[in-house]
């Protein structure tokens, strides 16, 4: 007899959706563990809108989206423990937690859903040279200071990285009275949604420098200026192209990393392409009864997809608890030309339909996604526009899956004929 | 002919808008056509921000305008938001500033404050 | 303020002197320029406790290195400072290196270094499978170790203060006047007098020395840059891995840290005394050199780069002794590598120098030089619950990456030398030292410091004076000019 039928680690959008989905399928003793002092996860500090267009058919802010799910908890038997940190997950699904109220505890679970989200890549991860003055923040940390605590982190800002978090912070800081001097992007294309380029940069005449990066940071105590250089096709700085920006703040929006410390320690197999667990079509990891969803599995762009994926994980956890295990031989998914990774990484042959999520490695116009079964094309999907910053998905119905001859299918991009 | 990126949904369709007739091409849905035409005549934006909370450990409450407001009035809206001081309880959707900066839009809470 | 001895500089050398002197019935004053101790070279070095085969026999470096390294395990145990006797290997990678290893071996034997052994490539690879398989040989030194250098400095300084030494922070010495009794030192915190002064001012020791008219040496600051890699790289090697030394220094090493990370570095470039910026060329050099020793290092798992400036000098040896021209002024300068290893012995040396110069040293009746720090993540389950029952703040994990609790942070803020900055907290309890580099815990640590010190979060610094983090509130609240 387990302490709880289901333990969910993280009460952000992923954890909340997974718990609610499991409850809907009849699981009753559910515990969500959350390290912050409130549920909602990262959405609490994402005060901008753009969430929920798919799921709720409404445009909501982050707090509103999270609030809808928190409201759904009422009337369920789902327990949420905030101010609680999970220190360890064992292979037998025992969870070690610590909190001021309850101290250090070990809690056993029939199934576990990993929903820990991700952390931000740091300056050290990309070895930006220069001084170690104050004034260099990851964009998310600056966002927390501004939106939750209510503090300004600086007045003259340069942003490295044109992913959505960087773009959103460009607008946010401008609206609060800071001067954002530039957004600098290493790649020749932006990593963020087009709508954010418009609303966050164009609206405020903030220049975007593609194929550029920060090559020096200068400041005795607080940041005084950054040097930005153009990069060549190998992303190496080109001498002679330096631009100097006098600023007191550098925000880094240089990537997110799924937070799988607990998963690794538990022995969950991790995919180096996603930095998240290797999973089946039902989000089950390499440890039976342990499921993963949301940013901890792979970094998402749209919270609506997080919700859908997490509902799948929650339902699968319920199936596991209630003794319904997936059937069928394993088929692996391989990423072919142009594809960076796929989630899931493998699936059961007898599954009803297979939704494959993946990211492409470059920008494609009028290309096709092909699913290859050896040399045979099993499926083909045309797409007008694909970019690395926008997660793609395709669905393979059972009738197609039944035709597969091999135990590995390859997802690849076929570029438009020139 | 003006080229725009639609911001209505994350698809970000590339629109072409005729500056005389305001006819729109490149949109995948009717909302895109409306956006394209409007963006040239009367660009509007939803403003999201936070307001100062007093009497609580919580320091800020997130808010938004309940409809898009004229782009040119964004900073005027921010100035009015900066003057608000709110104490709980507040519920999602409560109006904190009515008719902000004369736009007819309201600033509403996007989170509950106990 | 009048003292029997004033120590200028509270890095690991000044702290070791203060610690050694605090045993005696003396009024000891320490003047530190920065807003915290250990803020200079002490916090940015290789953290190695060298075996002692490198310095030339007969030098002070040789004697004090071997003595300091021998003292380190017991000292660290008493003061609860992380230390690991991991041993070291010097690799022969080029033709000619094998002769260098022989020379180091002979030097080591002459210096009294225990347990030295010359190894064949096969023997070395068996100990360390991660080494360059083309190596030609290695020198094994089992007595080498790794330590937490800033925690060692805090522990020594805290113990000194606990036993009566007085520390003045933000007190750079700007002028020194000779008086009848000795010296009057001018600082922004006022004037301090003593008949005896110990110059432990690191990369500024020559500037301090010139204030009393002794220009017998010059500091030649040498910057060294480092990579600090994620704990996932921490078991790439289990010993400190050196390359053969060159005139520029011991060269780029690869070593585990006491925290479980991997360290690679340093290079050596002439620099200003306080220039700790990293450079693209410096980092590229370190990376290339480190890969020669340990080819498999995954630099994508780097979490932080930093640089430290070493107080190399115009003297080949440590400059240790009473000034020849200014009696009562003692130089403990040019303490380059193996300075950290020698620190405990240099503390002893300071006592000997003062005694030889006539200072009467009577041991104190009451003296407490034990120190214990609670490390939550090392506690057993029962200990964890005992702590939390006494103080629920030990149940709130603030730094997820390193499992550091609010209880530990609050405790640090109430030690004899409390931190005044986010990085001061980081160096004392580890919060922010992990793979997210404070991205998650930074705002929370800032808040706790503000609360415990009774100041606004806007006034909490990242590190030294001037490193402000927040410039004010959103919505036109209280701001910073």
C-alpha cells in the first residue's frame, strides 16, 4: 500500500494538468509537491499574454492560465504541498521531501509524474569573456525580480538571445522605463515567435542584430559596457566588427535546460538531444511507473502543448496505477536529416495513434516532413514554414503504424525542390 | 503595400496590406485580416503589467488591459498603472482602473490576491 | 585604535597570521580594504594543497610548503574546512619531460615530501583512465590535496575574531606615518596604531610597503583564468593532474574540487593587481592545454569562468621577514603558489618572526579554535529532522542545485564575520555555486540578506562595494541615484 497512488513533482502547468487528468480517470490519492510558496510554476512571473489560444480558445496571461488549473483543483482530492523541495527520487518511486512544516520525509507512490520544468543556461555555459561585474542576469531571474518582487534590475539594457524570454523582457523593461539598446542573436534567425519580434522589438524600435554575439563585458563594479561582434558562418566572432554599447545591464536569454537532476539520480535514461528523459508515447520513462511531461521532458514554446502532453502523462499514470499497461513491440524513432530530436523516442506498435513532437534544425520553407520505414515512405506532411524556435508535431494514425515493417522509423525533412 | 507579421496568434502569418484599400493577403484566418487592416489604421495592443500591493507580503499583482488599446497610449496607460495601490482581497477580472487613459479599456487583475 | 600588532590584508595569509596570533595575549587588529575577507586571490585560485616537490630546496617556499601541507589535514578537521587528500600526478607529455619529472622527484626528496613515486604510463593510466593515453610517464605525489580556500580563510579569520582579534572591513590603508611607538595607519575608517605591522596585502603588498618607504621588492601581478565545470564532469579525474612546469609557472592543471566540480586552469598573463576579467584568448589557451592532459573533458558542461591574480614578485622566493629598512614592519609578500598550501605554516612563521623581534607571547587562558558549520545536505535523516524541529528554516531549501537551506544562510549571516553580499553568502554556504549559478536562488538569497541585515533588497550587493544588483522598484518606488 503506497502513501499516495500518484505523486507529481512540480505544480506548474505540467504538474497541474497531469494531476487533474489522473484524477479524472479515477485516481484519488494524489499529491503535488511544489518548491515555491504557491502553485503555478513559471507562469506566475509570465505576466504577459499569449497563453491559452489553443486550449481555452482565449488569450490569457500566464497567471490567468495557471489560475484556471488551480481553480480546477477545488472539488478534487488532489493535495498540493507548497514550500516543499524534493531532494531525491528512488527507482522504487519513493520520494524524499523536505519542508519547514513537515521536516524531512520519505513518501511512497504508486506512480510518479516528473514535472520539474527547466532552468536557464548561464553565462558560464557559453563562456562569455570579460569582467564579472554585477548587472548580468539571466532573463528569467530578471523577470522574477521585476514581476514578483517589483524591483528594476537596471536602466540601460542589452539582451543576448532573441528567444521569447529575451524578447518579452525587452518589452517589459521598456514599459517600466528602462532603455533597451539592442537584442543580439547568435544565429542568423530569431529563436522567438514572430509576434514577439513585432510586439517587443518593432513596437519600441529596438534593433535586432542577427548573427552577432557579445564578445566582451566591461565594468569595474557594475557593468559599464558590452562589446558586440558579428559572427561568421561557423559562429566565430569576426575581428573588426565590434560595436560598443554603454549599458548597465546584460540579460541572457541563451537557452533553457530541462531540470533533470532528480531524474538522473534516480537512474532515468536521459536523451542527450533533449536533455530530458527518453519516453514512450504515453510519456513513461525508462523506469516503469515514472512519467515525464512539460519542460522537464523537452523545452516547449506553447504552454497549451505542455497541457496536452501532461494530460497524456496523467492519464498514462492512471492507467499504470489501475493496471492497464501498454501492449506491443517497441518501435524506435530516429531523427533524420533536418530533425534535431523527437518526443517520444520510442513507442508501442499497438498504440492507437502516435503524435510525434520534434524540432527542426534550420528554417524551412515549403518543405515536407517524411516518416520513413526503411526506404519506404510511410507518411508525408507538407509545411509552408518550419523553424527551430517552433516545435512541430505530426500524427500517425494506427492504420499507418500497422504498415511499419521495421523496428525503427525515421523522421526527416525533405527540402523544397529548388 | 505594407508587409506585416500578424500577432493575433503564435502562427505569425506574413501579411501584405494595401495601404489604400486596406485589403489583406497572407492571412490564414479572418482575425488576421482584421488585424492587418487595423494595424495600419489604428494599431492597438494589450498592455500587461503589475501594480503595487500594500498590506501584504505579496508585493505586486499582475494586471492587463481587458481589451487592446491604441498603441500610442501604451506609456500613458503605464503611468496610470504606476499610480495604483491595491490591497486584498482582489479577484481575477476585478477592475482596478476604469477607462484607463481615456481608452475605454479597463485595467483588470489577472491573479487573485487574498 | 591601538593594537599590539596590525595585519594589513585578510586573505588566507593575513587570516592565518591572525589565527596564529590570536592564541596569545595580544591585541590584534586586521585592516581589510574590501567589504569582506578572502575577496582577493584567496577566492580565485586552483585550491590545491601542493605536495612540495616544486620549490627549490633550501627556499622558504620549500620549507613552508611542505610544513603547511602537513598541517592542513588536522587544521581543516579542527576548523571544519572541506579538504581532501586526493594526491597529484605530474604528466610527462613531451620528450624531455621525463627528465623534468626526475628533477622534480629529486627536489621533492630533498624537500622532505613523503611518498613520491615515478610511474610508467601504464601505471598512471591505471590510476587515472581519463589521462592522455600518449603520456610518457608521471610523478605521483600522494600527499597533495584539494581544499576550499575561501572557507579556510573564513575559518581562520572567524576563529581569530572569536578569540579577540578585531577586524575592520572597508579599511584600505592609504597612508602610514612613523610614530614613536611604531606606526599610524590611515584608513577611511579612521587611524589605527601599533608598534608592529604585518604586510599581508597580496597583489598590493608593494604599494603598502612603499607607504613606509620600503621599496625593496615589486609585485608582478599574474592573472590566471579558469573553467569550473559541472559536477557531471567531477569524476573525470580523481587526482590533481599537472603538466610539467615552465618558467611561467606550474601550468594548466585539471583537478576535482572539494565540491565535486572539475577545475581547469590557470594560464599566466601579466596584469593589473585587481584585473580579474576573463579573455577569449586566455580561455582558449586553458582549454587547449587542459585537453592535452585530459582529452575527454566536456567543456559544454562549463558552469563558470573566473580569473585570479597572483602576487608574483621580483623575488624568486616568498618575501618573509622584518623590513631591512623599517624595523617593526614585517613583509609577508609575494606569496605566489604554493602560498595557499604554505598558509598555515606562514602563520606560524609570523609568530616566530615577532617573537624573534622581541615580542613577548603569552598564551591565552581561554582559547577556542574549534569551528563547526552545519551542512544540511550532509546531515543524516534524523539530524535533518532535529534541525528542522529546532528551526523550521532548515526545512526550506533555497539553493536547489547545492541543497542549501534558509537555516544555513541565516546562520552564516550571524557568524563573527557575517557576509554583506550575495556572493559572500555563496562563498560561506554554497548557495548559488551550482549549475544554475544563482538563477533560481539569487532573488531569494537577496531577500534573506535584506531581512536579516534590516536593509532594503535594493541595498544588497552582489559582491564588493559598487556591485549593486537592483536600481530601485518598479512603479517609481524608492530608487537609487
